[in-house]
C-alpha cells in the first residue's frame, strides 16, 4: 500500500500521524521531494537542484508518525 502526502505550506513542516493499529504495518519507506526555495527548479545547466531524497519512518504504539517538510511531496510504501 502506498501513501502520498503533500504539504503546500511554504514555511512550516507538518506532522502526520497514521493509525496503523490492528495491521501488520511496522514502518514506511519512500521518497520526498522538496527544496529550500519555493521557486527552485531544475535547468539544463543545473539539473540536480531538486531531486528525490530517501525517507523512512517507523511505527510505534499503533501509529506511524511522518514529518512532511514545508513545500514537499512525499510518496511512501507501508512496510510489514
């Protein structure tokens, strides 16, 4: 199962808690895409300004806690 999260706030990270009680979910792993500047973009001269970064989180006490950075898109796979 995949979970996609988006934080449109340009300056504040957001904490997301996913209830996984009663499931075999132990954590999540995936990619996050964000940048320090709101108007950052890749160009032919500098194609690596924005690139996906690895992300992981562990579940504890039936909750999966994920901090989504400001101005970010995140896709994670829930892991057993």
